C-alpha cells in the first residue's frame, strides 16, 4: 500500500473478495469468488502472494482453521479484513471516484 | 474407498519451498481441489499432472515474489555476478553442459517422434499387419496367399476387421498429358475406413468394386497425384486413365496418402493411387485365386478391443498349422506372423535410437559428475569466503542455496545453448539422410522436447549443486576460517577422483580411436568406387508394361528406339541401357548352378544379380573384360543362350578356374535354360559397395537381345564437365516421342545415388565423432579439476618452497608431473582397451585396419596435449602463489 495508503488493482480485488466471502475466507474460495465475479482466471500463486503481501502490510489478518478430512488433515489459512484494511479499501475507492468525477459522459457505458 | 491422494512429490515441493504455514495451507487447498477434480471424473493421471503443475507454479510464484526474505531471484543475481567474473570457468562448464544436453535433445526429439506420438490411425493400437514366415528361410515377412487367408478370415475370433492389400507395386499411369510412374496400393474396400482415409472428392472404393471376378475398373487418386498429374483439376472425376495399359475410371480423391502403409518401406515414395484388390489380375497379371502357393498379399487387421497381440498371434499360428495340415503342398513350413503397426513402422530404428539415448544419458551423467567435481573444488577454494560470510550473519542454508543457484544458472545457460546446438544438430542429422522415417513422423524440437531437455539440464544443475553443497557442508565451515583447507579431501576421496580421471582418459582414448577408425573408413568408402565409371552419369528408369509390350521383340524395338534418341541428344557423349537393375543396384537376381544340377542340387544354387545389356555396354561403363568376349551381333534372340560372369561368380561356380566355354543353368522367363559362358569381367560393386566392398561380387550379365526385360535404365553420359541434369527435360521429351504412355521416373545422377548411399556411414562417423569430442572435453575438465584441487591443497607447501628459493620451473613441473602421470596411465590402459574395441568394430569398417597404427599414435599424442593444457592452468596458479600470503594464512 505504501505511504499513500491506496491499494493496487489486484490488491483491491482480493480485499473485496475476502469481504464477499465473509466468514471463513481462504485461498480456494477467495480465488473462486474472484473468478466468478471478474470472469477471468487467476493463478493460485498470485492469490497466495497477494494475500501474504496484504497481511504483511497489516491489512489482513490470518489464522489457522480447523483441519478437515477433505484436506487430508491440513489446516486452512483463514483470512479476515482488519480495520486498517477496510480503511484502505475506502480510501482507494474514494480516490477512484474522485479521479473519475466529471468523466461520466466518457466512462458511462453506451 | 480411501480418498484419492495427490502425488507426494508435488506436495513435498510445496512444503519444502514455502515457509510454514504457507506450505501446509497450500497443500491443503490443492488437496481439496484435486479431490474435486477426481470426483468430476478426471483421471488420476491428469489430475496428478494438474496438481504437479499447480504446485510448481505456486512455489515459483511465491518464491519469486521477493517479499518473504531474499528469494531465489537475488540468489540468481548473485550467481550471475559471480560467474561473469570468471568467464573461462563459466564457459567451460556451459560448453560441457551444452554438448551433453544437445546430444540428449536430438535423441529425445527422435524418440518423441518415433515412440511417443501416437500413429495417426483410428484405434491405431489395435492395428497390425499379417505376413508369412517360412521355416527354411533366413529372411522373413513374406506375403500371404489369398486362398489361405480367405479360408481362415471368418474363423479368427481375435480379429474384428481384416483388409487385404498389395502395396509393393508401382504402375504406369498414362492417357494423360505425360506418362507417370505411380506407387499403387491394391486394397479391399474396408481398407479406407480402417486407415481413416476419407474421400475429399467423389468416393473411396466400395464393396461392389471388389466383386470377385468382376472387379470394377475404378481408381481413387491421392491428393498428391491429383495435384502433380492433373494439376488439381476439379473435373477429374469420371476421367479415364490407362494403368499399365488398362483403362480405369477416376472415382475419387483421398487425402492422407503420406499415412499409407506403403510408408513403412523406405525410399519407395508415398502411395499415389488406390485400386480394387481384384484389379491385380488385370493390371499386374497376378492370379488372385488360382494358386494357393502365391504369396503376394498382406492383411491389415484390427483386433477386437481388449485382445492382446500375443493372443491374436497364437490364434494365427493355430490357423497356420490347420492350413499346413489341409494343404501340405502349398503350406508346409509356412506360418503367420502378426506385427503391430508401430513395430512395422519403427522396428528398424527402435533399437539404435534407444541405445543412443542410453548413451546420451550416460554422457550427461558423466558431464554432471565431472562438473560436480569442478564446482566442488571451486567451492572449497572459496571456503574462507563462505566462513567469512557466515560469520557476518549469513545463514548456512543461504550459503548452500547460493551454491545451488550458481550451478543452476550455469546449467540453465548450458541447457539453452544445448537446445540451440541440438536444434542445429537435428537439422544436420536429418539432412544426412541416414535416418529414414515415414513421412507422417515429424521430428522437431517441439515444446515437449525442449521442456524435457531443459528439465534434464535443471536436474543436472540440481545434482551438481547438491553434490558440491554436501561437500562444502561436510567441511565444517567454522573450521575453515582458521585453516586454509589443509584437511579438505580425504585420501579416499582423492583416490576416487584419480580413478575417475584414469577411467575418463581411457574412455576418451577408446572413443577417439573409434571415431578415427570410422572417419578413416568413411573416407575409404568415399574413395571406393563401384568398379565402374560413375562420372557425369544421368540415370532414368522406365517400365515397358502393358499389352503393347507383351512380346520381347516389342520391348527390344522400343529399347532400341529409346537408346537412339537419347544418344542423339546434343551434349550427350554416350548413352546406354541397363536392365532390369539400375547401375549400382543388384535387387533383381538369378539363381544359377553348373549344368544339369539346378533341379537335383538346390543347395548349390548361387544367387547372382542379373543384368541385361547390349553389346559394348560393359566397355562403355569401364568394367574390363578379363577373358573371352563381349556380347555381339551373333547373340541373336534365337541363338545359343549366352552369359558373361563376374570374376567372383566364375570362381564360385568353377573353383577349378577358366569359366569361358562352360555351361550353367538357371531360369529365364519362366523356363529352365542352359547358358554358355562366353566371357569373364572384373568384379563391380553393384550391390555390396557399402556392405562388403572387397568381398566376392556375384553378377551375371545377359545380352538384352536374349533377355529383354521390362525394366529399363537409360544412362546418359554428358560430355565431360557438362551438367548431366541438363538432359532431364530433353530426355523426357524424347521418351514421350517414342511412346507417350511410357513414364520416366527415378531421374537422378549417379553422384546423388552415391551420396544417399553414404548417408548412413556419414551419420555413424558423425555421432562417434561427437561422442569422442565430448569425451575429450570431459577428460580435460576432469584433469583440470583434480590438479586445481591439488594445487589448492598445497598452497602453503608451494609457498614455503618458493620462499626457500625453489625455482618456478621446478614447481610447475611438480604440479604438471602429477597430472601427466595420471594421463599417461589413462592413455596406456585406454590403448589396451581400444585394441580390443577396435576388433569389435571391424565388421563396420571398410578397408581400414582396425589396428591402424597412425590413428593410435595420433590419439596418443592428442590426449596428453589436451592434458597439458588442462594442467597448465592450475600449475600457473601455483607459481603465482605469494609466499608471504601463503604463510600468513596460518
């Protein structure tokens, strides 16, 4: 996020995806939400890297979930959005809105 | 049912490469998705491959993100910086890896095309070819008889479908603007569906086209013929053409001729026309149902699903014995043989390709061992640097990773270079013509080959890095900060290294001698002629086929006319006729015995290549007459049957000597005939120039007036220096003037015939040469490695010696002496081994003594010379030791 407090495009997408999933967001369902809503394939590696980065920046928090049988006893790494993360999403969206102001005729879909 | 588990390997990759708990979480995530895939019906294999791919992708992506501590990227960057600083060292390693990978890449590409690509037919893995074997014969793969197979075909329970075909004949196609020679396949109508051949225009053959005794005169062209002969004329359907003089109607065009079964013959060209099997009688004159003993067909079978080839073979064998019992006269000693299609296509190349592939893998292994040795030695040399870095806080794991990264960068660069080299080598290899494969096989560096080659390179890199890393690990790093590696390398390790060098020098010696012998033999071969004058010769074939040439006098008249026109072409010095073989070939043969012994003593029959010539031809091609006379006007069609024998044939028939005037027996146009030998000529190498050029050459020559064969070779010699190919067009024109229905085919120069023949030996010489180059390089590397190591260990000692006034020359001599001693030992043992191996090579050599002293001497000089260069680098480094520095290290 850097000093300016804004999120990169894919970072924003991942943050929103974590919110969309709500309780129990982890790499598999986060990626699925993104693919369903955006309609394009996202590599698993990129999702992991971005999740890690967002956690390092203090925008996401993670904890180990219950190991289930379908995962062969491996725990899930469950993510949730921290208050700082929510702030960053808001700031980024506000910034985008600000930048787009007055461009409606140009940007609106015909 | 226990839940399916993804491959352990790919899970381990994740756990190893990703820090906890990322690795574990990712493993769990992928397990979930893996199971989902399997439950949707994905096969274990495809799901497993998917899993492996994902694991690698995730691991690389996360490691390379560079955010979780210094990642691989920085390792790689440091490694590149290190290696650029030592260009000589890097270059040697990259070259060695490049050669190793290059050889592997070429062979992988060939193996990929030959073994892995599925054959392009529906249910290809259930298709096979049925042929006949005969107990008394050394050759196998005879055709099968129509009456026999017709008796058993409905009884075969392992066979789902059977098509019959005859695919080894060419036909004359005329009635078009120009006559052509077209490779034909006579087939039953189900052949097309079995081979997956479909009509692009019109139709393929139908069952009623093959009604017994009432075959339809219809033909299906391949696209190639349609384009070449008819200029892709869209109105060709319904056109009448003449095939060997018999009218046929074109009813369809099929694609895919390059996939036809004819492709399993080398050198005969792709099929150009399909005809009903029943037409073999009208077009070729073969009786289909008259004689049970005529075996000119093959059967294409599709086995029932789930039936093993061995089971079908067993059933066919049972049928063979039934047939032998029912019709002993025609079938005694004959048995069916079933060959899978892939075997039929690739039988010949399979073994050599596999052997070469194993060889290449061994070479790569040898490269890796050597490089590991060198890298280890360099690493030990840097022991103090490592210790320092560790003391400054770098983790041990990080240092080792650095080593592995260096090896990986080197081998990766080597791998890329190897791919380029391999690509170039593959083009060169295919151009030699030594490898002949069916046209549907495409051999190239596709992605799969490239990736597996790079995989090999990376694997080699990992191996090298790990060996080096373990070596460094073992020499406790803290220890080395105090002592300058005096303790490194136990005595046992040093002995092992010396042994390795010895073996490598020995191996290099053997390979170099082998390469030398092969090259020398190739040179001899090039210089070994046929025993006749091959210069400036243009050859063209034609076939006097059909009703118009039923009588010998018609053939003679046309041959005469063809010859006269050819000789009259401007720029032609002389023209002559050779029949039925082509010059330098001996496929058409005659079986001969001394008089009155042919029927009684079949074991005495001698197989000789037969040639029909006009008077003067032997002199014109420069085959000298040794005794007796040439053919002449007195040898009329009605006169006494005469023959000229080659020196070796004369000796074989009459060991007591002087064959002129004696009589021998053999079949001529279906009749047992007695010939009088009127002359003896020197041996010429019509058939065995490459196989046994100095062995006996069995040839018999008949006058064309008495043996008026159908196949003709017209040979034109241009006025010296003229280009023989310039006659191609005028020659075609003059043949058309004589008879527009006569095709001209296999138009070529003697020069290119010879070049093609030599392709295989050239290839063998090239490959051995390549392996030998590698061996020398490896031996050099090995010597360098061991000596550099020794110098490093003796730094202090050398320093003291220099400080005490030892002379530089003495130091150099000491270091080099130890390397050269090893080399000479290797040369000695290698020479002994080479003496033995050379004997084994003998059968593959032409006119070269396997113990050719010059080759041995040359190799015995070359190898030590390479060793001197390898020794020089470490020796000079020893001299540069600064005594003060060396002592201060303590």
